[in-house]
C-alpha cells in the first residue's frame, strides 16, 4: 500500500524565514527601521514561556528585534489592555503578539481588540478576521495562513474540493475555514456537537484537524487520497490525527511535529516585516 507523502513544514518555513530576513535587512539598510515584534506574556505557564522563547530566537535569526513584556499572573483585563494600547501607540513596535492563554480572569477578546489592526501580525482581532473573510488586504491568523501556504507549496487544488475543518476556535478553526472558502473550497465545520463526525470527515478531500484532542481522527475516518492537515499539538508530540493509520489512507499529510507548527512562526515573522515595511512607507510618505 502506498503511504501518504509528508508535507514538510520545516523546510518551507526555513525558506520563508530566509526571505523574511532578507527583506528585514533591506528595510533596515534603506530606511534605518529595524522590524520589532513585541511579545506579551501573562503569568508563567511553562508551555507559553517556551513558545515565547522560541519566537524570540526565530526573531533574531530573521533580523527582527524582539521586545518581551512579562506581566504577573494577577494582571487584570484593564492592565493588560493598557499595556497593549501602549505598544500599539509605540512607533518603534511593528507587530504585537499576545501569548495565550492569559488566565480565566482576563477578558481575552477585550485584550485582543486593544491591538491596533496594523500591528495585529498574529491575526487575532475582529478586523483581521473580517479581512480574511472578505478576501481583503490584512494580516491572516498565523496557523491558518501557514496551512494555506503549505497547501499551495504541495500543489493542492482547492477550488471545488470539499474541505472539513474539525474545530471552531476563533484563531484557528474559524479563520482557516474562511480562507479555504475564499479559495472556492466547499467548507464544512465540525465540532464537539457534530453528530457522526467520522461520516462527515470521510466526505472530505481536505481535512483540517484543529480541535486539540489527541488522535481524535483515525485512518478509517479518512477518505482514500485525502489531504490531511493536522494542526493539533498535544502532550507527547501527538497531533489530533492518528498518524500511523491515517498515513496509509491519505495522499498528503502533515507530521507532528514538523508540519503546521514551523509554518505558524514563519508566518508571524513574515507579517511582522510586512508591518514594518508598511510603517516605514508611511513615514516616507509623511
């Protein structure tokens, strides 16, 4: 039996970061502007601390300045909103990333909306979701944007294909469905209340698993020849798809790790440089 071809997010992300570093260097040489990404972390969640450190390291490799704002776990919504508004008003900051989760006592949506749209390089605001939904210029949610880049890299035709998105989060499931719809795929959203999930997934030419439940989807759920994007990441480097059984049915599949994850960070860095270029262009015009 022929196994699925692996979609190498690590290799594609490396090329994107290399191009991003070139653009950052050109921008700095031409204008003196050094792209800057501000990361904001509430509390000391170990996974979040690791993610932020990883993003800071990647920033350095791409010629992007990283400014980290560490806030105590007791930070209130008002205090967090104030911090994000200050960063939004700072002309030396071009992109803002609020690492989540932020704690149950914080209104995460209010915090996201305190980020200026032109600095929302993580694609989490209402404004970014609207531009994604209407196909207008703007920043995409990083993981969905990275998924679309992977699909393009492997020549996956989206128009007319049936895509099933398992998960409906505001920064992954919902926006990836809108991006697929904008490319003329026929999109079905599935979630915890979906009846007979397996039957819905078996109809899909393209499956995006983004629900955060380890090995939820198994090989028998996958239509032979389908493209499987596993955007889940669970303890033990396990995705939302049972890789060993799905690889026997799919035509293309993302590994975990090494598939979607690297593309998320690459998209974040790329959009930060795009934001810096836009800001420098505005300064030149003024």
